[in-house]
C-alpha cells in the first residue's frame, strides 16, 4: 500500500551563496530519501525554500545599504538555481516572503492564541544607544553561560547548541559596532512552551529509532525545563503580527520559519491543482514526516515546532528529525565570513554534479563531523566512480555491442555462478532499501557500490572477452547476466547519482524514464537494441587538488 511521505528540508538563510557545508547535511540526504520513496511507489511531497526573514539577511542589507528584500530575492534566486542544477527533486522550493506563508503563519499564531497558549509580557531587551533601536537575536553576541563559547548569538550558541535569550549572554555586545547595549523594556507576545513540557517528554521517549544525538540532545533540552519564549521581535522585516498595537514589530523568525513546512505543503497542493492534497500529509494519521537538518537546528524541530503543532491541534508531529553533524573543509569549519568554503555556484561551473553528490553521500556526517578534501573528491571520482562503477558498465557494454551486433544476447540456461550474481542483485535491492528507509545513507551507498564490485569480480572470473571466441554461448550468458546487474545498479544508485543513472537507462536501450520503473531490476530483454557505449564519468587530472587548494587560499587573501 502506498505511503504518504512528507520530506521537509531546512530553510537556509539567504544572505550569501550556498556552499558545500550547507547542502551536505540537509539537501543531499533529503533528496536520496525522496527519490527512493518515489521509486518505491510512495507518494512524496518534498518541500523547502529560503528563509527570507532571518536576521543575517537584514544584517547584510544594512551593510550594503539596500532593502532586506533586495538581498533576500538576490540570493533566493541563486539558491533556487543551484538546487535545480544539483538535481534536488523538490515538489516545491519556495520562500517565506509569500502571501500564503504570511496567512498560514498568522493563522498558527491566532489559533495558538485562541487555544490559550499566547500571552503578552514586558521584557528587557538589548537596545543600541548608538543606533537608537532594539537589537534582536543575531544583532548581538557574547559569551554562552552554558559552555563559555565567546561568539554565542542572542538566539543560540553554536558552541553547544543551546537556545538562548539575549539576556543570557555574558559580556553582550552589538555585532554592528561592538558597543555594549543597554536593556530596556519592550512588550512582546509569548508562547507558553512550559505548558508542553510533560507532553513533549512523553512523546520524545517513544522515539527509539531517532539518531542518538537527536534524541539525547532533545531530552537534555527538556530536562533543563521549558521556558516561555517571545514569538515577536522589534524589527520591521518579516511577517506582520495579526494583533493590534504591533505594527512596528514582526513575528519572530524562529517561530515563523518552521511554519514554512506547513505553508509550503499548502502552496504545493494549490499549485498542483489539488488544493486539499496537503491534508493527506498533515491530517492523515498514517502519513509520515521527516525533517532533514543540521545539528544546530535540533531543538527547533524536536521541541519548539512540535510544541507549536500540539498547541495548534490536529496536525501530525514529526516522524523523525534526521539531523546530521557538520561537514568541515580541510579540517576547518566552513565559514562564509572567512570565505573558507567551496561555493556551490563556483563548483558547478567547473565540475559535474554526480561526483559531488556521490562524494558528499559517501562522507555524510551522520554520527560525527566529517571532512571534505579535494584529495578525497578526486579519489571518489577516479578510483570509485570511474574505476569501479563506470568501468563495469563500460566494459560490459563494449564487449556486448562489439560481439553481438549491438543486441542483448540470448542467455540460455544459467549456471550457478550466473544465478548467484542475479541473487546478489535482489539482495542489494533489499539491503539498499532497508538502509535508506532507516536513514543510513552511507551504508546504503556502500551496499550499492558493493554490487558493482561483485559485477567486476564476476566479469574477471568469467572472462567474456576470451570466451566470446571459444564459447560464444557462455559469453552470451555472462554478458546477459552482467547487463542485468547494470540494470539493478541503475535502480539502486538512482537516489544518489540520478544523472548518471539516466545515462545508464539510455545505454541499456530502455524506453520511458528511470524514475517510473520502480524499485526493481528492470529485465534486459534478449534481442533488444543497445546504442554505442559512452563513458559514464570523466577521469579528473590529479592537478585539480593543487589548483583547488590554491583557489581556496586566494579566496581568503581576497576576503
């Protein structure tokens, strides 16, 4: 029976171009998961977009002397283009500066108020006397009271992941001019997070299939006790507040951005012509929802967003929050401000998409931080994609087309070693499916590549280039079997390297599209025509490692 699978991908701030650290932990695993489930016959809605109202966007606008929407739309267009070029198969990639998002965010706020979970309170908030305005969340930084990290922001500490209020910071300062703000009274709307403490604890303790880091961080957050939190802020960039007296304030972005998953699903349903389809993903109790995040976003998706959903009522809670650790670059954290990054638009100008998708999946930081290096990228491309997968596909097709008149040979009765390889195909389909279902993407990729290794060992043992002269029937059997291995590889690799799998699809002479064939080995029919083989991947010159390292150092010197 078909399942309804909602795939929710973290909303990036649009104050700069995307780099590899942005996509490695969120977009890549989400796309693998969504593509698999579509092949498996499930109904998928994969949604995300740009967080237009994040403070980093407003900060960059101040720096450049332009309106925040100018920055937001400039970089939203860059992000949207990169997502498309990477092959991330979103059903809707949108942004939070839309009318429907505004309406849905305001509806959530009004409903929480109707249910008694919002109240007004006066708070002390940092105020810049030099700029004559309140400073919200990321306009201030200081020392984290929990881990002593110097550089914690007014909403969260990147050192320990703890959510914060500006008043928590030690030695607070404005990031604009370094001045020390004073604290002045301001009135805000508060959400009663404390009212959900017991309900959230009970719910989280049932999540035994969550990754340990996600479950443990969430329980640790809850063990500290939930505190009511401001859901409005003193800023004029964002979603208007649907209450009188709040004209110069906006809905706090931490509250508003997560609602984007809900509003984007509604927008997708409307754009697809079936405006009630969103209900199958949000109201149907059998539907599943998976949230792909970085580890810094865990509490927002395992505590704050579920509390909002509980308060709203009638909407599905997350099935899983699939949070990855960080991807580093040559041992250092990616940093936009220091220009220590491989920028995605820059990469796409020089290299192919699938080698990057493959390498990022192979080093995905599922349980600990991992490291992108150009040496590793080169090895993944040349030693694995070219030498293992590409080599098996190319030599099988070359021997077949050259000796059997560009036709799939008739296999006759299979020998035990042939059947063993076909059995490995079926086992790989099961293994990769189970690994992706349980969100073990690196393991799934390894299992898929292991089948290519099985195919290479099989060819080496059977030597069809020799037997085609001495025993053509045996060679036909070997090559027909190997072609069916290639058909299986086309399927199991499709979630990871879809462009290459579409090439395999064409090289096997298949009609239709890879994505419509389902999670199965499509039989290679004897007698069907095969086109002339072409290499799947480009072998890269080892000199790219030194070239890219020099490029990276030049970036920093220009910063």
